[in-house]
C-alpha cells in the first residue's frame, strides 16, 4: 500500500508539537459510511533499538484472519511521552508498504483521539494512510471517567477538559476495561460497535490481540 508523506521524522520537540497541533485541527470525528468488510489491526514492539510492526487483516463479518504482514527495523528515535507516534510510525509505514490487501478501517494498539493534543498513534497514522482509524489502548493516558458496569459491553465515556475523547469499555465480565478512541474519519459510536465485533472471549479484541501474538512470535525468533 502507498501512503502520503505528511512530514519527516527527523524533528525537534518543538516541531513535533507544532505538527500535532496542526494535524489536530484537521481531525474529523464523523460516522463511517457503512459496515466495513475488510479491516486491519496493528501492533508494534520495541526493545532498545529494535522494532517490529505487524498488520493483521480480517474479514469483518466472519472474523477470519486473511493476511499477516510485518516489518522489522532499527530505530533511532527515543521514547518521549506524548510523542509515541514519531517513534512508531516509521516502522508501521514500512509494514504498510508491504501490505497487499487494502483495509477499509485500521485499528491500532494505542491511543487515538484520547491524547493531550488529540493526536495519538491511531489519529496521527490516519493522515499518512488516508484511512479511518481506531485506537485500542490497554490503559488510560489522560482523562476522567465513571467506572462502567461489570458486564461485557458496559461502557462509559472518557473526558478531558470537558471534552469527550474516548470510551471505557468492559470487554469481558468482571475484567479491567480497555480504552477506545476514534482516530480519524470515524465517530465514537462506530468505534465502539466495530471494536465490540472483535470482542470474543478475551479482554483484548481479536483485531489487535492476534497482531500482538505475531509480534511476540517474531520477537522470540531472535535478533533482527
């Protein structure tokens, strides 16, 4: 798959902030046009200067895995809280270039709109790949919420500075919730519905859980 080169990655902290603020003004939290047919999940693994990105592609209705694409590389950008996308996007885009099946929506193991500058990994990536995106995070980055009920499917909204930024979803009875946020070109209702579609018997939805299993398998193979 091709992608749009929005900016370089050799940037100062000030330049990164400016990019996030500029792109955030272009985010569109809007309903998706229809029920998707083919979607992808993304998981990334970093250890020291090594990186792995896996893209798993599924048939939305049957939940069947139809493709796995991955890339490995060395990274130079250090981890900086709030600027994770600048570290993770280069390796993700390397895997994206190898992708042969085009997804309609892409789910990321990470934040979307639920970010201090509304520019988490899923949101930032959308401008490069020009696809609707959804962030699925295991923990909260920012915001406040009322604890949802304890049954699968119970949820509440996540707020930051009086703005709704995400959804706190119970994916399994009596387990810790996950944190969903729209990335771009999709709204809260669709982000919730499409994520729930992949909530089977595990806390983490299959769309990103399977991608994570593949990153762990690649990691265990040894050095890049």
